[in-house]
């Protein structure tokens, strides 16, 4: 894996399912549809999780970048 | 669904009802009338909710972007 | 109601009474006299409220934008 | 009172006594001598207050803007 | 070791294993694949640790720079 | 005292002893040697204080501006 | 000691041992190898300390500027 910049990793993950962890401890899983330099993202078929269990299904979800800790493939 | 940038998802949601979750745990539902690159938004017919119940009706409401965690269709 | 940008909603509210909620839980009501792109605002005949009751009358009050959660017509 | 921008209200208050409330709950009263677009301010004959009582006299005091919630005439 | 700028140290660490500590107290170890001026980073073969023990394996992980305290070779 | 901008007050305090209060409640006293627009400062012969008592002597100390609440002559 | 700007003090400290205190209360000592305008720094032979005792040795360590309160010669 060769990456020039961190956002290249998000580009590689586009249209794939990712897990997103927020500063408030919440987790969202979904298909990564879009991101920008602020790390604002849009997930499709998003679901909120807690301790491995789905708590809520949310559909297309915009998440503000400054709330995000990490993004990793599901 | 093809999106170039995260704000495109907000553009698709314009004039539709959305649910907005804030960093302080509060939720607002309303029709998305406007947004900008800071994710400042305006909701029409906004209502504040807690645990699925309407707590307050607010009308046209400006919400400052840096308080927002996520925006999703209602 | 048609709005291009969120600040247009504040422009529509100029010289009208608004309710402003801050991140620290406090509420201020007053006539919206001015705002800028940081959402710094000035209220005239401002009053601080808690649970629907007026706690303090403040007159012309400058409120720094980064403390604000939302602004809505009173 | 007609104001174009919020900082105009601070300009009107220059050389008058104001009350400044900070995010940490502290209050400072003094004569407003200077301010800038970050809402950094300088108070002359500043005093720190708690519950209406003067706790400390501070003289010329520079207060960093990002600690400020509101500024109002004393 | 001569460095002109702090990011030079991250460049020296590229493709080597590093330990990353976050503001929320969590630690991530992995191979540093990319970074930018915001200190956004990508780790390969990332694992989350607590008190020296591996809690989770995460694979390729994007970590937002503003959550990071320090980065050091493992 | 006439000031155009808040940083003018810091310029007047250069090479004089000041008291600096931080967001975490700590106080530092020392001779103000330098400052910039972020309110980063350098104190010479700095000492950390708590409740009027010197806790530690620190010598030349760089303090990051975003940790500062206020700066006042000692 | 004459300084034009605060970062000049960091320049004077380059290649000397410094003590760095973070917003989370942690302390790091090490040789200052690099810094930038965000106060991102790199320490060589860094060690984490608590109450005067060394807790961990870290080697070359990048510390993100926005976590730093102060930097002073050891």
C-alpha cells in the first residue's frame, strides 16, 4: 500500500463499508460515499452501534469532520 | 447515489425533513432550508426532541455548524 | 420561505426579537440588531432567562458567536 | 440604535464601563479601552467579580477573546 | 539527528511502526503510511491498545490529527 | 491611556512584570519578553503560583496563547 | 535577553533540554529538535514524567502543538 496523503486512504475506501468512531464514543458503520478536507463524510446505509450491536439505522448520514476520531474498513 | 462532496448530500436534503444531532446530545427535526460550508444550517418548522418525544416547537431555527454531529433524513 | 444561505435567516430576523441558546445552557432573548459571519451577535433589550423566567436584564449585549448553539424567533 | 456589524456595538462602548462574562463563569468589569476582530479586549480599572462582589482589582487587563461569552454595558 | 521542522520527524517515521496517543487516552500502534500538515495520519496494521495489551485490530486506519497528542516510534 | 488595539496593551507591558492566568486555573508571573498575534508569550524569571504562593520557578517560559485567559500587570 | 517574537525563545532552546507541559497534565522532558508556528514540536530522548519521576522513555517524539501549555528549559 503506497499513499501520498492521508485522504488517499479515504479515497481508497470510497464505496466500501467503513467504521467511524466519534469523540463522544459513538460508532457509525456504513458505505463511505463522500469526504472532504475537513473530514466531513457521508455514509450510506449508516447504522449507529454500541458494543457491537446495531442501535439505530439512519440511511444517508452526513457526519461533521470535527467529531471524528478515526475511520477504518469494517 | 453518487456524491462528489459531503455537502452534496445536504443539497439533496434541501427542503426535506432531516434529523440533526448536536454535541450536547440534543436532537432537532425540521425541514432543511439552508446550509453553508461551516455546516451552519436553518431548519423550518423545527422541533427539539428527546427520546423520540417533541419537547419544544421552535419555528425557523438557525443552528451553528460547530455544534452539529450529524444530519440524516428523518 | 426561500433562503440561499443560513445567514439570510438571521438577516430576516434583524430588528425582531429572537431567543439565543448558548453551549453553557443559558438563554438570552432580545431584539437582534447585528450579526456577522462568525455568528457574533448584538441583542438590544437583552434578558437572560432560565426555565422561562427572566433572571437578569442586560440592555445592549454582544454575544460571541462560538458560544451559540441556536437562534430562533421568540 | 442602528448597527451594521456586532463590533460596532463594542466601538460604541469604547471608553465606557462594561461587564464581561467568561466561559469559566468569571465576570470582569472595567472601562473598555480596545478590542479586535477576535474579541480580544483590554479593560482599564478592571475588577473581577463573583455574585455582585468585587473579588480582585486588576488595573489594565488584556482578556483573550476566545474566553468571552458576552460583553454588556455595566 | 538534524530536523528542520517537526513534520520531518514524521517523514523519517514513514513505513515504520509508531505509537500514537490520543486526547481521549487511547493508544494506536501501526505502520505510519501517510500524514499531512494537520497531523491527520494513516496507520497500516493498526491495533488499539490499553495498558500494553492489544484490544482490537483495525487494519488501515485514518486518524484525525486534532485527536492526537503524540507520535513516537514503537 | 489611549490604545488602538488590544495587543498595544501587551506592547506597553513588554519588559515589565505581568500576571498571566490560564484556562486550567494556573497563574504565572514574570517579565513579559515577547508576544505574538496568537497571544503566545514568553516570560522571563517566570514563577508558577497558587493562591498567592510561589509553587515553582521556571526561568524563561513559552506559554501557548490558546491556554491564556488574561494578562495584567503584577 | 532580547526577543522579537515568542518563537525566538524556542529557537534559543533548540538542541537543549526542555520541559513541556500538556493540557492533560502530563509532562515531557527531552532535547528540543524542531518546532513550527503551530508549536508542534519534536523532542529527542523524550521521557514522560509524573511528580518528578520518569514514567516512560519514548525516544524521538512528535507532540502536537495544540496539546501544549508551556515549554521551559529543564
